[in-house]
């Protein structure tokens, strides 16, 4: 699994470098109501947009992921409690024998 992840990361990195090399031209970015304009290379705009999208996606899915982890932890604790209770119920009751102590006393008197 680790190998596949690294392989995908290398492929994505190679594609990003190729895209950056193929699109070095500057694009004018302006925010209409504001008097702001900048010439930024196209690859920076695309890569920056991808990064912002990944960050926003992570922020949006984080609370749901935390809820699922909490639910999994509670279920795991419940399973452990039920398994220990089941093991306790299936264990044979301890045998208390009084014959051993009586035999010891008889053998002590015989010796």
C-alpha cells in the first residue's frame, strides 16, 4: 500500500512539473471592484487552486471524520466489554474441594 501511494505521488509530481514547464506564460489576475491586478504564471494559479481545494475539502470533511472515529471508539469499547463479560460467563466456576485438606490432616496424623 505504501508503495502504491508513493508511486501515485511521484506520477502526480511529474505531471505537475510537466504542466508547469508547458505553461510558463503570465496571466493577468484582477479583482474587479478592487484596484488590484497582478501578472501571475498560469501554473501557479492552477496549482494554487488545487491546493486551496484540497484544504477546503479537508476542513469540510474533518467534523464528519471525527464523528465516525468517536463512534468506532465507542463500539470498540462496547465490544471489549461484552467480550470480557462473555469470557467471564463461559469460565468454569472455581472448584472448592474440602477433601484435600482432610486428607492432609489424616496423612499428617499417620506419619
